[in-house]
């Protein structure tokens, strides 16, 4: 299954047996007092409202096919977002969250993913235009969450075939040496079936290139060797 997104000049294809796609994403609260205060308080509603407002404006003028973040398993979210996705022919990220919150176990995440796929297809949107995010928790607070997410990725890939994304750095919140944990997690998630990852691309790219090579996604190691040649001499070993 291939999810195609594009700008006016370039197309990116997300899919199995293809290079893992890296999404660089940050929310910058600089100069936005209300947004900064909401983030500190753990209130994401203002972020959701701003994201939705920007989506409704941006889709009208965007040249290409965007990947919209996001729709959930909640009915109110589906009613607001899916008509826009259908109208503008966009792709969308589906968060495994419903009216009961984010399930802690793999079974609950799989259940919500099935619900989202059902609603997306009922809205006339092809399944390949949906990318599921299993929503990682910090393992420092929820020790079993890493295992649950990996199992959910494997099952959703097997049962639904959709492409999968992940905010990889969530797994290491509150722990020391976060980069080490993040690197381990992105490799596990990629092997489990994640096809695009939301990461600090500059730090993670070399890890993903190595993982893609081992997983048979880099024919004759061309991408890995090309990246190696481009690295500064002092970084090579």
C-alpha cells in the first residue's frame, strides 16, 4: 500500500519495501504566550484549534497533496476533518485515540485503528490516504507502553495494511540519554512496520539508513553508501 504526498515540485511515496520517510515536525511557541502557557499546562486544545484553522486555510491554496495532522477515533474529529480531506484530496494521519482517550494496550489501539479506517472509507477516502499513528507514551511513566506500541504497529500493519507513523521521541520523555532510547525505538518501530517517522531528522537519519539497509529497503546499499560519502571525514569510522 502506497501513500503519495506532494508539493508543487516533488512527490514522496510512503510504503512498505520503500525507504523510511522522515517527517521533521516542531510546534514553536516562541512569541505565542497563550500557546506556551497551554503547552506548559498540558492543554492541547488550543493547539488542535490552531491546527484545524490552519488546515482549512492551507488546503485551499496548497499546490500538491498534503498530509494533514490529524483525525482521531472521536466522532467530532471525524465530522470536522474527514470532509476536508475528501474535498481537497489530501492524505491524513489517524491518531489511535477515541472518546475514552488513548488506549494503554495494543488491543485498544488496534480497535481504534479499525474504527478510523472504517470511517475514512465510509467518507469516500481511500485507505492508502490514511497513515495511522499508534501514539507512543513515555516508558519512564508507562513501562509497558513501548511493548504495546510495537505490538500495535505489527497488528495494524497485518490486519489493515495501512502505512504507519510515530512521534518517536515521546518514548524517552523524563529519562536521561534520550537520544539512545529514541534510536533504539525507531529501529524497533521500523522493523515492526512503521513506514514514516516524526523525528529530529538530522539526528536519526543515519540510524534509519542503517535500518533500511538491514531490512532490505536499500538496494545494493546505495543510499547508505551515498550518505556515508557525504559525511565529514571526522564523523566516519
